[in-house]
C-alpha cells in the first residue's frame, strides 16, 4: 500500500530528519528545520548534485550569490510584474485560498496557469463557495509570491528575498565570463535558498515558503539550440514521456528512447533532450526507480512568462505525479531583460562566429532540494513485515550514516574496548556511529530505520582472529572481514550499488 504524505512526515520527524520550524511556539506553516539525520541527507544530495553538474564536467562552473539583491533585478526579470498566483478571498469571512489548488481539489480539474477571467468564470459556473463559511468569493486577484524586506534603516529601501536562484546567475553572467576561461556552450550552476510566500503551503516539504534550489543555466550560441555534442551519450536512454499533445489526447505516458523522442520531434531540441536524460539518470543513479519518474511537457498556458518550452521531471509522490524538477528553455529572455534594465552589455564574444552574441539558455535544470529529499526518502521507505521494522533503503552515497559499530553485548569490557578501537580506527574516514545499548536485534532495527547501509559487529570471534561481521542493511547477510581490511571492504561495500 502506498505511503501517505502524512505518514512520511511523521516518520521524518520521529527519526530526526525534519522538524516543523519553531514548533515550541506552534510552528510556522511552510517552514521546516532539518534534524541531525536530515541535514546529513540534505548535504549529501547537494554534494552529489554539485559533483555531477560541476566537478565532473568541464563545461560548468559554479557561483554562490546573495539572497537579497538590488530590487531592480526582480523588476527586470519580470518577477515584480508577473510572479503571482491567483488568490480567492471570501467576501464575508475574508479567508484566502490559492485558486488553482481550491478548484483542483473541488472539481478535480487542472487549472495551472489559467488567467484570472477563466478562474472567475469556473468559480461562478460551478458555484464554488468559501470552504470556511460557505459564502461567495470576491473576484480572484493576483498575489505576488515574493517576500519583501527592508534593507538598512532608510525608508523606501524595499528589496526581496530571491524567489529563484537563477536571476543571480544572470546578473553575474558578465563577471563569470570575464573571470573564467569558460567558452560557449557552458553552464553556470548554483545551490542556495529561495523564498516564496506560497498562499497555501502543503504536502509537507513539497510546497514550502523557504526552500533550496539546485539550478543551472546552460548557455549556447543562439543558433546552436539543436546542436548538442553530447547527445549520443543519451540516444539509447529510455524514459517515460508525456508530451503536451499526448495529454491533450488523453494518452498515457509512453516509454520512449531519447532517439525516438528527437526523431518524432516530441522533444524539440537536442540540448533539451540531453539534459532531460542527464537529470533523469542522476536521480536513477541515486535510487529513484524509472517507473516512478516521467518527463512531462507544459501546456502553453502553463509555461512561465520567460519560457519557450518547458518539461518537468515528475515523480510519483504519495499524492500523485507532480513536478520534481523543472526544465525550461528560457531563450535570451533574461540576459536581454537585464541588458535593457541595467544598460550594461551582457553579450558574449563568440570566437567561432567572430561576433558578439546574446547566448540562449537553451535549458535550465531547476531542482528543489526539498522535493529531491522527499522523493529519495519516499523511494527508500520499506515497511519490512518480516523484519518487523522500517528499512530505509537510501543509496549509500545519500545515507546519513555510512555504518554503525557495535559490540555484540555491552557487558563484556573486552568486547566493548575492542569494538571502540575498531570504531575509532574508521571514524576519521566515514560518518559512522557507536551503539551499545539494547539487544543486537534492536540495534540492527534502529540502524535499518535510519538507512545505515552496514553494521559492523565485534563478537567473541573477533578476540580470537581479529575479524568482524559486516551486515548489509538490504539483505541482512553478514560477511566476516579482517579488521586490517575493514576500511577497504567498507569502501567497496558502499560503492557497490
Ligand atoms: N528558476 C526556475 C524556477 O524557479 P520553478 O519551477 O518555479 O522554476 C524550480 O521551481 C524547482 O524548485 C521546482 O521544480 C521545485 O523542485 C522547486 N520548488 C519550487 N517552488 C517550491 C516550493 N514552494 N517548495 C519547495 N520546492 C519548490
């Protein structure tokens, strides 16, 4: 049976992954804290993303920009004017709700991106009323999702907490190209906090008001959108595809190789196809099953104001298929806007063309850390009836603790001191913990529940031959390993997946 999002959030709280923020004061909707295990998992997700997108590649560099910028950035980007969601306000009790979610819940109808007039006409024709007091709504209005703040003591110095990390990349574009030797096509990546004053945060971490993004803007020469030198690497990669046309015709998602999607022009450009496959592979390499991921194209009316074409990687969350990662073709919209508003030249000298060009962001893989976190935990969660406990089968690269070390029993000083010796010898190289309390079965169960891939036990045989047992979380099988070879054995074990 599918886990519910409430069960998942209870599990995350109980095990120290995620806490409601400031809970002692009643919490704050849309804000969460990462506990001791959560911060490890979150840091590992970010480290794996950075490695795959920046360190392992020659064509991507990173930055870490400020959260608050000159507010003109957000005027130029269009966020001040159009980063809004439609809100419904009750004419009597004044309670406010996000229009598309309200309609979706009531009528099971997808209204993403619908203009206000259409929302009003749906509300009227279906006689939708306030969920709190049953009275009629006022006409739907736009609500800007940016948090405002005052910078310094001067009045009128309003700025915004960034609602996406992307704009900082565009604002820094010239500085990055001036200070590195990166050549088109190239990407600029960033991981950092983003803030959105969501009207109705919901589904645990899925829609929060403070979250983190892992984003990359990938720039190419304007006429090179369909010319990706890496496309051969992914042509035979297969994934579940749901184009806008398939959705219109009410067709189900179909398994397709990238080659077929490009040949049939389902995906329009090689770059879009390459990065969709790259990101899908990244998730799959860290444990998300292909059956639980699909790529879905946005309808025209659903696309953001800057996007030419957008595909999402969707995950089959406990509450259904929803966006895990967005991937828009932003064209030269942002660089052009910033040139217009700042008066600065953000064009780039293309050595091949011997001309200055305004590069196109042919694709922007934009991933929320919280949604990745949710997907990884959901995927890993196994209620093992035979063992009688949860087994959190996180990929070893993501597991908060890589191993635990136990003495078989805790009342034999010779075992405890030998086990401590083993523990201290590997602790500098692996994030591991010590556990000597309760029965060995209880300790294995505790480790399973928090995703510890390997448990190392020092038993009476250890005292005779300097070997320990290494128990696998996933199979419960135990192997005897010489203490002198433990570091290598553990490294091999963790890299096996
Ligand atoms: N720069 C493009 C951009 O920000 P987006 O689709 O609005 O596009 C990108 O957001 C990703 O950020 C989403 O796919 C999701 O993973 C994450 N995200 C967006 N809003 C979020 C929220 N309120 N809570 C958690 N994650 C969110």
